[in-house]
C-alpha cells in the first residue's frame, strides 16, 4: 500500500537528481536561475546546514575557551567576535532560512498547488537571504578591524547600545552586521508574503482552511507573524546606521537619545522571533507524530486555535527581557502575566501531542525519536521560561548561564531536534532515497546525550552566578568542573552532527530506494513521485478530508470519516 500510485501523481521519470542529464555547469546554471519552489526549498536547507556547521564550529571554539579558567585559546576581542557571529548565525542564517526552506518545498505540495504564488519573488527572496549571510561573513575579510582580525562584529547578537556607537565600535563590524540583517530581512519578508499568498489563494479543490495540514496552518501563522516582527528590527537597523553615519542620535544617551529604545525595538522583534522559529518546529511535530503513532492528530481545532493564540500573545511579552532596566511595577506585572499566559496555548499543544501518542501503535523510527525527545525538552524549556517570567526570579538569574540554558533548550532542544526529524522524514521525498536508520539512531542518541550534558549543566552554572558573555573566569568561583562538563557535551554534539552530515551524503548516493510513500503517510506530498516532478501534480487534486492520501489508500477505514 505504501507505494500505491495515485491518479494525481502522473507518470514521471523518477531518476534520482544526482543522475540527471547535462554537464555540471548546465546543472549548476539550472539551480542558480530556478524559480521552482522545490529547488529553492532545497537551496534554503543546504544553505542553512552549511551555516549550522559554521555556527557550531564557533560554539565549539567558545566552549574550548571556557573549558578551563584563565584560558587563552581566544583573546577577549576574538571571543566577542565569535560570540556575536555564533548567535547571529544560528538565529538569522540557520533557524529562519531552514524553516522557510521546509515551507517552500512542502506547502505547495501539501495544499495541491503547482508552485508558489509568486515564483520569481520566491527566487529573489532566497538570493537576498543568501547575500545577507555572505555579507555578514565578508566582515572577517572586510578590512582591518580594531583588534587585527578583520572587521567581524563584536557587539553581541543583540547589539545593545551604546556598544554599537562609533566610540565603542570604531571598525566596520557593526555596519556589516546591520547591513547583512537588513538584506536578509527583506528576503525573509518576501518569503513570508509569498507563503501567505500561496496558502490563501492556491489551495486545491475541497481544501478548506480547516482541512489544511497543520504544517500549512502553522506556516500561515508564522509568515503573518514574520511580517509583523521583522519590520521593527529592520527599522532599528536603519536607525543604527543613521546614528553611525548621518549624525542621528536615536540611541545616543548623551545627545538626548535612549539606549532603551534599541532594547525595545530589538525585543519587539526578538521574542516573537522565538515563536517564528518554534512554531515551524511544532508544525513538523504535527505531521510526524500522527504518522508514526498511526493516529490522527488529537484535537485539530484546538491545535489551530492554540497556534493563532500563541502568535497573538507573543506580541505582548517582549519586555520580560527587560525586567532589570527599571520599568514600573505595572509594566513588570503586565509582562509577567502575558509571559505566563503564552504558556496556556503552548500547554494545549503538548497535551495534544501526548494524547495523539497515547494508545497509538508507535514506531520509533529516527524522525519519531527526535519528535519524542522534542516534546520532553520543550516541556522543560517552558517550565524554565515560567521561572524567568517571574520578575524577582529574573532579577537573580538575568544575564546568567541559566538564561543561556533556557533559550538553548528552545533553540536546540526543540527547533534543531525537529529540524533533524524533518530531514529524516522528508529526505526520501526530496531525493528518492532513505537515510540510514542505523546512522540515524547513532546521530540521535549521541546528540541527545550531548545536548543534556551541555544544557542541563548550564542551569546549575546559572544558579551559581556565572554571567553570560564573559570570555574567561577565575579558578576560585566553583565553576571549573561544570564548565568542563558543558564543553565535553558540546563536543559530543559535534560528533553527532558529523555523523548526520555523513548520513546525508552517503544516503544520497547509496541509500535504499524509498518509493513514493515509505512512511504510509496521509498528506498530499506523498502522493507524488520521489522526487516530485517540476509541475508537482499531473492533474489537480481534490480532497474531502484532512487526510486525503489516507482516504484513497484506506477507503474502508472508519477512522477517516471526519471533517
């Protein structure tokens, strides 16, 4: 049943892409000028995976420096550059592009469309995003910096004023940082507009909004949220460049400006941005957990409502990053309550995933292992987030390693784990080959162990008062052994990442032939050949429920008869 050919798939050559005809230059030219949403989705994912390795290498350099007290592996200046580039890379060059890459590839297939609404805008958006990433890393060779290591930015990925003023940042690093985020931000906005337009206007016959896969629903919510959150960040970057080059004083406190204005602008972007990143991770879990539990998702309407609720509430929580700046007690109370409120729709999702798995015939293939770990880890991340939402607790833990542990539990424990799950799950559709389950399980268990060794330990460093952003520490603080453990865990994660890369490449050439639907799934992308043809569907699909492929394969199954 898994490889049943459906009428909408057509008869198509399913030769794996690495065996396609044409010279290397012809194939390269085809990728550079493509407007096919599938190729652009692959470009986004490959681009992000490259920067994931770069950002991971920067993290390992940071952890070598902090492995022992008084270390001199990195100078203070170089540490600041690596710290800034690591954070910026992981948020802007890995998290956002890879998740929008999945959306690019999957949304048109899931809703029965031939392509995105604006194919040329889609291509333009990717190349803007790619240019932004390259521009950021050009800073390493972009002329002499203050400390003789190029002009890489060294102001932290949040770039608080007045550190970004010319007197404190006289090189070009901050300029590269601002320009790179402006350029990539315009690319992100273009992609978000395209996804919204595609989902609203290009769904196939019979696919109402409440019949869409939850992946498409969440990408609609995320794209709308992106349009709201990227704009204040872009405005702040322009204000920063005006301050630095045109004599503006938006953030210059000595000339009547305010450094707090930058913090407000940044976190009005920055905290909803967490949900821009984590909602697609939720979307991935929404597709994988039901398939490997052999049950429809529990509480579909509640999941949709919770996603929309998270997006709305997330716009009012940003200043919980600012409890220590001296806001009024009324402001503190508002942001305490709004931050706690966002936990309600998030909790609904966790209970729905658990209810989907409860009583199911769970198959712990590699994608499901990653999603199962994600549910547990995101629960922990939510609980530590509630701790930080309490203003008195935040006063004690603010800018400590507890905060780093918390947001890495979200960014790695939720988002990166589900990115791995998504790649293992949809890799057969993209390439026509299965990834190695044996290597996949090695990858999973090593990454899981390394993750918990690193970030569980960081919570205790935070309780013991270790501040974030420091490049070294004295040996009598009681942090020595814990920092060694954290660094060992980071290297275990690095080994797991290398196994993952090897699995990607090896499976591309030698993996088992997947067929059209190796997981016996139920969304429309699995109705097409693997990989799908340029035009996606030979005839336009028509759907009658939320699981159209399952309906066709199992017409006598009573479980499918619902709206």
